[in-house]
C-alpha cells in the first residue's frame, strides 16, 4: 500500500496499514541490519576480539532496557497499559525463578571469552556507547508517552535480524552456539511486544502530527542503535582506535 507523504493531506490521519507501512519504511532505511559491523558479523569476518567488544558494549544497552521500560511503565496512567508493559521488565530482569534477557546476554558474553563480572561492571565500555544508550533513556523520559512507546518499535524489524544472526553465528562462530539463548527468547518476545506497541501508537496518535512524532521517535531510536555500531566500527575495525580506558583486543 502506498503511504501518503507528509505534504499530501498533512492533516489526514494515516490508516493502521498506512502507519505501519510508514514505520516499516523507517526500519528499511535506518535499522542497523545494514550497518557494516553487522554485515561483517554475518559474513564471518569479525575476530573473537571484535565479537567480545560487541558483546561487552551491547551489554550496557541490554542492561538499560528494563530501566527504559520502567520509566515508560511509571508514566502510564492506565492500569491495563501498566500490566501489559510490565511484561517487558520481567522479560529482561527475570522473575526470580526464570532468568531474563540480561542473564542470557551475560552467557553470550562469557561464550566469547569475557568475564561476566567485568561485563556487569562495565569495564571498558566505549564512551559513545554510554552516550547513545543514555540518550535513549532521555527520549523515553522527556518526550510524550506516545513517543516513548513508539521508540520501542524497532521490534517490528528485529525478528528477521535475530533469525539471520542466529543462523550466521552458528555457521561462522560455532563456539558461540551455547550462548544464543537470548536470541531464541526474543524470537517470540519481540513480535508480541511490537504488536502491542503499534496498536497503542495507532489508537493514541489522535492527529497526523502525533503520528509523525511517533515516526520520528522510531527514527531517532534507529539512529541510536546505528551510533552504537559506528563507535564499535571506529574503535575495533577501521581505523581501530579505541579511546583511553576502553576494552583492548588481545588477539592470539
């Protein structure tokens, strides 16, 4: 279905299908599945040290996801919304019985050869990683609840990337196979979360301007994910200049 541009009937609300198509177009253009670092990963061209740098820095993002979701949860005035959104916090933090996504990511980091305690402590994380992730927290804290929810809609695109990533990691880095539980869980969690979020955005974006703000929030989230990979590429691929205090690759 063709999506009307902002200039055409700018005051006309997009239908659900049109809004979804507009949001998906953001992912096709900006989602980090096209980033050179991910392309190298999927082609088997990353070293163990580069994968360690990725797992370490990505851990900081993973560890802040339940913080992000707790901020959104605290802003939701509707009990039904809070009950639905609470699932996301449990998915990452666990519930005291079942482990969550953060624990699963630590297993992946350990599979690369990193020490879990050092990963949790954030030793060697790139400054740009912290800046990017903290900006994500700023978005969900300072913008409208609608925009905060919309920023999570990278989950619309993540399932395909996760499936590809699992396939390529097993193919090119078989020594990581025991650390892929995080991705397996997200194959079902991400589509469920995306369905709730896109329906919320459609139902609560009452004007075309609000629909465009929601789209912009998703675009900004994609930029944050891309910026994290930019930092990894600059520090560990080309020109391979990690800043002072950052993780140093020790290739054998």
